[in-house]
C-alpha cells in the first residue's frame, strides 16, 4: 500500500490519472449525512433574479421570503393581487417590528428575560395587579415620572423591573437597565 503523504507518492502510484465518476454520481441531490439525518440541497429560487436583486437592494428580506412562500404554495393563487400584496407587506412590517424590538431589548441589557406574561400576579404575592398593568402601559413614561422598585432580598424586584422594561420596549421606548449602589 503506497503512502499518500506527499505529491511524489501520488505521482509514483499514478493516482493522479484515475478517471473520475460522473458529477451526478458523486453528489446526489439527497443523501444521508454522517449522523444519518436526511440532507437535501436547497431548491433554486423561483423569484425573477432582477426582482430578487432589487428586493435585496431595498433590504426587503422578509418580503422576498414571503414571496417565495407564495410562489411555492398553490393556496395563494386564488387570492386577489391586493390581498397577496397586503400579506407580503404585512410580513415585512412584522419582521422589521420584531427586529426593532430585539435591538431595543439587547440595548437595554436586561439581566432576565422577564415579560409581563411570566409575572405572577396572584394575590398571595402582594402585587397590585391593576397598578402593574397600568405601569406596563407606559403612561408614566409620557408623564416623565420615575419608578423605584424597593423590597427585601429575593422578592422579585429585578424580575418586576425587567418585565416592565420589556413592556416599555414593546411600546417603542428605549430602555436601559442599571443597578445602583446603596
């Protein structure tokens, strides 16, 4: 058995003159990978290349993805043009709103991923449900008021503050979480 550690050995064994198989036999469109999971090569886009380039230039990635989905799904063919266009624009707007929210949450540097839906507002906790929901609406921000969350260790001050900050981010406010020393 020849050694394959160098070019000299490859040339001596004439391995550079081996005929190659057909490309279709080398890389099948669908095959199992090392872990045994099915692997399929991504289909080619059905969107006109000029349109795809223009959508990319306008940074309408969600619009393009929704258009691809509409072209692949025959259920959309029955819809009128205005409805299909409305769905495409709605998808792009939703995508942009989600990205904006994610940027605001990242900039806020919240220590916990707390939301109002995760907040335990049962009477046994001692939180005034109406007050918490009123604060979550963000009217206090428009009035230029502040909130101080005070309490003993472990009662959930940070969780409450993070959930209110998250709610404020949902209302398009920029938030920054800061801890203060005593």
